[in-house]
C-alpha cells in the first residue's frame, strides 16, 4: 500500500491532536467538547483526502 507523505502527516496530526483532545474530553465527561473535537477531526480528515 502506497501512502503519500502528505496523507501520513495528516493522519499523524489527526491522531495526536484530535485523538488526545477527544480522549481528554471523554474522560472529563464533557460531551459537547468531545462532539466538537470529533466533528473537527472528521472535517479535517475529509478536507485532507477530498480530491480537488
């Protein structure tokens, strides 16, 4: 499987930033913040992989 460098960086940033923020929000049981980070993460991934 050939993954370009840009896609790898995008996935890494997604996991580090949005993943950690989402886990922290879930641990605090802050559901609104958790939904916000999940939505921003999905939107970010969609924008990175959407064909132009």
